[in-house]
């Protein structure tokens, strides 16, 4: 169970990383969206570290 949870968290972390990269490369990145994505990514990273 814990292994599947870890895999799901890692997948979510990768998705967020790609979303951050995509938003950053737009001609006019939305700073609110970027901040929200980065906060989400940090929460996921902390959850992974807690396992």
C-alpha cells in the first residue's frame, strides 16, 4: 500500500514539475499559477519525504 502511495506522489510531483516548466516558458507566465503549482509541488515533496 505504501509503495503505491509513494508511486502516486512521485507521479504527481513529475506532473507538477512539467506544469511549472510549461507555465514558465509561456510568453507571459502567470505568477499566481506558478506560485500555486510550486506550493503544491512542495507539499507533495514533503509528503514523499515523510514516507
